[in-house]
C-alpha cells in the first residue's frame, strides 16, 4: 500500500490506490482547505508533491484546466497514488 507523508506536520498514513490525497488528509485531520467536498470545483485543496512525483496518477481533466497549478501541484481531491509520496499542504 502506498504511504503518503504530509508536510509540515510529518504525519503519514498508508492508503490503498483508490484513496485520494484529500481523503488521506482527512483521516489524519490534516487541513487541505477543501470547500466543495472533493468534487474538484473549488480548486482550493492544492498540495505540492515534494517527493515521489512518479508515484501519482496523471492529472485529471479538472486539474489540467486549473492554469495556476505548477507541474508538482495537484488538487488533493483528484490525486491518487501508485507508490510512496511526500506532499506539502498549502
């Protein structure tokens, strides 16, 4: 199972590949500033992949439409893992 570590808190959790980063954050009570309930509509749940960029799914159509996301920025509600990552919450 992939492991995600959230910075700056350092909290980590192992999740299955169907779990989004948003859901993992909520399991640890890590704030990702989501306002739309995980639908990708608010674009506020941005996290930055610090390590393990190769272990995240490709960006969704919703994420591709958000022009201000840098290459390592993801919407936590749209991002699933295939391996271990370290992410920074904003």
